[in-house]
C-alpha cells in the first residue's frame, strides 16, 4: 500500500465514523443528564428511512436531515415521557422502541427500497483541503463530516465550559443536589433527551444520505448498538467517544484490508472481529481488574493511566428523579 | 374509570388479567385503520387472520408449533428479568443451541434415536447455557453491560453460523449444486421429534409446557429461585443477607441462555430438521429470540403466564401470514402489526402498574392515617393524589404488611417516613 492509498483509507475511516460520532455525541448529552435512550438502533433505522424518503421526494437533502431529526426527537421524547412522567423502566421503553423502529421502518420504507435519491455532495474546504495529509483526510469531505467534527468540540465545550453544561451534568450526577441549587432536573432531562434524540436522527440520515446511501430493509441495523457501546467505551466524553468511533471504523477498514491480504481466512472471522473487539473494550474499561493493574503501577503513572483506562457512568444514570 | 377500578379490587384484578388481551384488541383496531388505508377490508382481513390461526386442525397445530420456541425463549427471559438482568441475546443463544444439536445428529446418523434425540436436546441446552453464561460472567465479574454484550454475541453467533453453514457444515448435495444454498443436510428422519400426524404439531410443544411448570417451581418453590428473585428485587439487600449476587447473575443468564438454546434444538429436531440460513438471524430463528422477550413481558414475566402469551403471539404470527396471502397486503404490514401489539401491551403494563400504585397509595394512607392519629395531626402531609383514592377502608384494602411496604414505589416513599417520624417525635 502506498501513501495515497493509505490516505484514501484514512479518509474513508473518517467518513464511515462520522454518523457514529454524531449519534455518540447525542447519546452522551442524553446520558450525562441521567437518561438512557436505548432505542438508538430503532431510531436510526426510522430516521435513516425518513431522511432518505424525504430527501428523495423533495430532492433536497437538508429537508431529509430535518425530517430525520424530528423523527429522532419524537422517539427520544417517548423515552423521556415514559421514564420521567410515567415512571417506567428506561431500558424496557427503549428496547420496545428499538423493535418498533425496526418493524415500522421496514413497513413505511418498503416502496423506497434500492432507489436513488438526494445525496450530500462532496464539498472540500478551500485552502484547508490543500494541507498535506490532513487536508484530504479531514477537509476534502462533505458537510456531514464537518458537522461531526464541529459537534465533538461543541459538545465538549457545552458540557465542560458552560453554565448550562454544569446544570446538565448536575442532573445526571447528583439530581437532588442540582435540584437544591435551583435546577429543574426533569426539564433538563427532557431537553437533552430530545436534543440528543434529534442528533441521533441526524446520524441515521447521515447514513442513508451520505455514508451508506439509499434504503433497504434493516439498512443501518446494528449501528445504534455500536454507538451505545462506544458511549460507554468513551467514558461519556465526546472526545474519547469520537476516538472510539474512529477506532471502530479503523477495525472495520483493517478487516477489509486483512481480508484482501489473507483470502484463505473466512470472511466471517473479519466480520466478527469488530464486535468481539467491542466486547473486549467494554470488558477492559469497566473491570475491577483494570483498577488492580493500575494500582501496581508506579504512583506517578496511576492518575494518567486511570484517566485513560477507567470510566465510570454518570452517578444517577437510569434512575428516576422525584422532586421533594 | 381508574378510581372505579381502584375501589373495586376484585374487578381491578380481573381487569389486570384481561389487560394484555384488551391491548391486543386495541392494536388490532389500529391495524384495521392501516388496512383500510391500504384499501383492504379489515373485517375480511381479520377473518382471514383468525381462520389462519385457529380455523382448522392444521392451523391450530401451526400456531402451537410457532408458539413453542417463543415459550421456551420466554421461560429463559422470565428467569433473567426476574434476576434483574436484561437478556437480549436470545437470538444468539438460540443459534448456539441449535448448532451443537445439529452437529450431533449429523455426526451419528446411524445411532439409535432414543439416545441421539435426548442427547441433542441436552446439547442445545448446554450450547445455549455456554453462550448465555458469557455475558453473565462479563457482567458479574467485569461490569460489562449485559444488553450490549448480548447484542454483540448475537452478531458473533450469526456470523459463526453463516460461516459453518456455507463451509464446514454445508449439505454435500448443495456443494455440488450451482445454487449452493447455505444449509446442512437433512437429519436422519428417525431423529424427528414425535409428530401428531397429519399436522406439524411435535412433542416439543409438550416439553415446553412441562418446562414452564418446572420453571415456575424453580422460581417460586426453591431456594435457587428465591435467591435469583431476591437479587433482581434488591441486589444490595441480597448481598447483605448473604446471597452471592455475582454467582446468581451468572446463573440467571446461564439458565436463560440454556432455554433459548433448547428452543433452537427443538426447532431443528421438531420443525426444520436441518439448519438453513439466509444470511440474517431472522432467516433461521424466525426472530424467536426477540419475540420470546415480548411473549415473556406479555405474560407478566411469569412462566405460566408465558404459556397463553406465547400462544397468542404464535397465533398472531401464523394468522398474519395467512392474512397476507389472502389479502395481498405487504409483508411489512405484518411486522408493523406485531410491533403495534408489543407497544400496546407494554403501554397496558404501564397502565396496570399505575393502577397498582394507586392501590398502594391507598394502603399507605391507612398506615399514615393511623400514625397521624396517634401523633395528633400530620394528615396534611399526604400528597394530593391520595385524596381521590376513596375511603381507606373501602373494598378490603388491608393495612400494609412489611413486605408490601417495601414494594411501595418511589414517588410515595417520602410519605411513610414523614408519618413515622411524626409519630415517634410526639
């Protein structure tokens, strides 16, 4: 493989990872406020279908993204309403919505299978795209990829550097304390669940309009679960999450490259590798054994190692909050 | 209407039992609107559905055959969910059970059926148990979220099955044929589960019903089941009481996977007599791993409740297929109809839980009122919601025994301590 091929592969990894990054950022906003939106897989199927169909009918991909965001927001609103107002298990609601989104997208999208529609055109950024190496990888892409990159920074900044982000984290970490300081916890949770859902919707459309163009039954099945796993791997941090999405994209690209290099090994092995790796990664970041490993390291390394290897979820994740 | 049901506990309980049925009817009503929109007469369509599911001996047998894997998977789901672990890996565990069972039958085609069939079912049970215990171990000892790990293990199992059926386990006949359909050879007909000729009904259905009773006994009449339920109910209290929480989580997922694996083996030996794939999971399992979850929820996570629940679901699937043939409506409508039923059933569950909570508030009210009278005042602390429940002594609402008091759901928790504190401070 020569340099230009390598750059092309890296650029495709960034492209492949962009919808995942968007979905991961959305889910991070939701989970940091204390709600688990488990419906990601179904939401992305529905929004991918909606985005494609609307984009095709109006011949305008912007409207496709808008419609997909609305669908994502509606699914998320159901999760928020069910868990906050009705006091139901967030996991059960999310799972049922996953099944529903899968079935409903197959039903509603059946007349649009394997058709061509609007696609997001490539749009290189002048000057930046001529940068050596980085230019073709990051800046000779299209609006979806730039949005994903901006979103990583914006989400990080919003969470860690703004008042609103502090309230958001308060709702997810110690809702009673946040409530005592005047935060309307459940309103914050509604807000970020719906906002996160809209981003997940955009991610679904980013597949059907940009990365995996078109629609077929179960078009983006599985990516929602991957995004949920990456949120955990990323320790609920957008920057680490984006790194996880790129890593997942890289393992898939690597599988393709290896498959070409070793045609005698079954394609199945390479298809299964990214998933098995995901399990191993989840295992590593959550395990008590990792903590023990860190403790036997020199004192000076412990803090940075812990920051890299360990993650812990928002303390109030998945629990209901009741005022008073 | 809710008030009425709260005040009449017997009616309320009857309503609780009928609720899943009502929910199904409501979903079918919405489905009727969709059928109308597609230009099909809903009455004719539902007639076709009913006839397809119950209309003849064969139809009824097909319904039961379809319900069998749902029941078996559902039994496992009951165990897992009762232990507080969400097992979404039914699909993968189904495959993990079917593969070794099929392999056994293919490896010893001349062995006596009396040995092979039970051994194959055992293989299925063990295969599923192994596949189910992986997320169990990961969750118990490495804090890996079981929802994510089961989903990923589903995909890994699927890939592995596709690999085996396209390569090492492929039917030698298919290998020669140009079509090369990924399927194994047919098992020796001697190994087929006993069948009630001329229908397709096989002995697996009986086995599933018998196992439902076994699971009921396991969960409610043995210490093992008590521990599993205790861990699901309150892990911290269970740990304090000396129950090994980690081991019970592994056990619950292991058993859960084992039942899904058994379902896979029963499906192979009772229905398909070979393994075949279309590249997706649904091609082999028929979505039994997911629909089993729904059937279990439908049966309120009770093994005996899962029997009628999976029967109704089997009827819906079989009937919907004949509806599709009769009316020429798109196949996707059927899956959407199933999805609707699931949503309505879960909504009905929400409704009945709210009903239960209202009743609980009534119960707490009795307790807090007694405490309030003793302490002289403090009745004003009660939430407004309790006010419209009706007189506390109506309809045989008993004072809360300690066990129910612990079950009182979160929103009304503050009430009891407030009342208690006042009583003691006076």
